[in-house]
C-alpha cells in the first residue's frame, strides 16, 4: 500500500533535516533556497511495541513492522502557483502524495537564512496554504469550464451536480478555504478524486522548534484550525538519529520522553492517512499489516495475498492484548476468545488474525 506523505514548507525551515532524521537517509541540506529540487523519497518503519510482545509469546524467528513513505519536497515560495521558484514542478510533486506534513519554522538561528529575512510561523503557513489554494483554483476553473460546456450540449442530473459542486469549490478556494474543510460527501469526493486537489489532502503541521523550547505557540494552534500540530526540534532529532540505539534511548530517558519526536511524527502520519494495523504472529514471524480504517476481513486478507481474498472463508481473530496475556493462540482458544468472523467483519486496529481460505 503506497500512500506517501509529502514534507512541504518554505525554504530553510528544516524539511530536509527532518527528512534525514526520519529516514536515516542523506538529503541535501544547504543554507540557500531550492537546495533540493527533485524530491527525496524514504521509507521508514512504523514503531509498534505490540510486535515485540507478540514475537516473545510466539517465539517468532523474525519481526516485520509495517512502513510509511515520506517525500521531501523542495521549498515553496510566494508565487509558486504562478511558477515562481520552480513552483509548478514542486506543486506537481505535492499532487502525487496522499497527505501533507507542512514544516513551520519557529527556531531562532541567525546562521540559517529565512527566505523572507524574518521568523513568522503564521505568515509562513498562510503563504503555503494560499499557494496551494491558488493552484487548486486554477485546476477547478478548468474543470468547471469543461462541465459547463458539457451541460450546454446535453443537460443531465450528473452534470447539474458537477456544475454546482465545482462552482462551490471555485467560490470557496477564491476565499482561501481548503477543500478538506468543506465537508464534502462521498459522491462529491468521487467527482473530484482524479483532480488530486492539494488542499483536499490531509494536513499535519510540524512546528520546528529550538531544542530547549518545544512548545507550540498559541497563534500557530489557532492558525492550524482543525489540523493536528506537532512540536519537534529537527536539529535534536537529527542528533538522536545519529546515535547508537542504546545512546539514543539513554538520551530520551534523560529528556523524560517515552518516544522521540520522529516516532510521534510517524505515528501521527499513519493516523493522518486513516490507516490501522492488523497483526499476524507465529513461530516464523510476527508481522504488522497496513489497511485503511473500515476495511472488511476479506480485503484485509488480500493484503497478505490476493488468493486469501478470492478464496476467503472466514477470519479467526482476537485482540493482541488477549493474545499476549493468555500466552498465544492456544491460551486464547482455551478461554473461548478466538472469534470466527465472516465477510462483513470490519477490521479493528490491533486484531491478531488467522485467515481461512480455499484455493
């Protein structure tokens, strides 16, 4: 399941530093705008303490976590929707991702040049969001013109709905309102799906703070609206990422943190994509599998192998805590907690599963 998350923001706000820390993968980091032009792509493991517990109980030979993909996209600037700063190319990269992490600079470092020679996180947020809205406005205008032309040649209920929808989108985007905030229904979502509208993608703000002060300014919280916000020091996370695991754990303990900012970001990104995890566990391996929230049992089985979905008979399921507390499959069955579920069962996060299928 490829659902990449794009890391965006103005130049020199710490996107590439954050990306490098996230992926332990080198990325070009430089103190000038557009140091990164082509996007860097990295795949990272999703931290999940449940896997270790399952592996212990099942004496698994290996542990396989699920993963999430991040894309480091070059800095946007005011006027990007009109092509400023190679904006059109960068916007096309954002169009290809499933969700957006917008990095906002709060840290103070006179050695790192801000593209506007000042640090104002709310204004930075506005610049990026306006550019994304203007890019969407251009896309919607073209589609609106098209459906109006079709309506003239032959009216239908579907075209009436489409014209009404795109007129609404046009009016709201002109005001700077994001598509994600319009509360579109399922039918409307399908009508715009192929447009890959930038402001329709789920959004998470990362406030790149100083190491010694990792609080989110109140004005940033207000400006973020309903979108989640995380405070992270990209510089500190990069330092943690360069340490040996035991050194990193010791520093986290010293800081009084249960997990790093990066782990919090990965988990938040996973939730942003509306994803959940089901698990399988046995002597060979304990493994996490990614599915969309609301997925039914046959489709979840198909994530393991398409034959499992096509020949699905039933799912045998228990909660991961029960599996661990009762010593594995035998203990769960003895207590009568190993449930049999059919084709209509909606998967839950943390389900431990065994799928029965015919060939």
